[in-house]
C-alpha cells in the first residue's frame, strides 16, 4: 500500500496540476490546507518533488510551487517510485523479506495480480488525468 507521505505527494501534485490553467502558484500552507495534510509533511515532500523534477518552485513575492505542461504528463508511477521507492511494486504485502513466487507468503498469490494491475494503472495515468476532475469540481482532495 502507499505510504501516507506518498498519498500526500500525489494529492499535492494533483492540486498543483489543477492550478496549471490559471498559472497560479501555491504555498505550503495552501497545499496543506487543501489536501488536509500536515504542513511539515507537505513542506518536506514538496522539496523532494522539486529535487526530482516532478514539480517546480520559485522564490520571491510571486513565488510558490507549480507544475509545467510537461510535468503534467508524468505518470503517477513516477511519484510513487520517488517517494515510496521501486520496491512498492515488488515487495511482499506482509513485509516478509523471503516472499517470492517460489516461497510465497499466505497472500502472495492473491496479491501479485492486484499489484501488477495497480502498477499498470499508475503507469498509464498521468498527473493531468487526475487533476482534470478536480479542476472541473467532479473530484475532491479533502478527507
């Protein structure tokens, strides 16, 4: 499953994507309030998203966090891999280090196809896909 930090990162990227058309930038407090996340968590994860090129930031009176046209096309999988790591789609659901097709945990055979489907979905969905419904008021980010 996705970590709390990863879920917050995806929500932040969606929020920034929903602001793309207006050209507005957002600050940490605004993003945290809109996504219902802790400001400290949001601040740290935004820094990581900037460092990895998933989003951008600008300093100064008109600064803030924003996303570009090209960044909107990034697959959601990229955010997951940057925050939770590539093992998100290869690790055992129970956290067992020895779990494999040869030596499966009790959930391995049922979870393996679900994990593959989730990975495929995250590879095929980009940030733009997710923010369109938010921009149109058909989906929400608040808990």
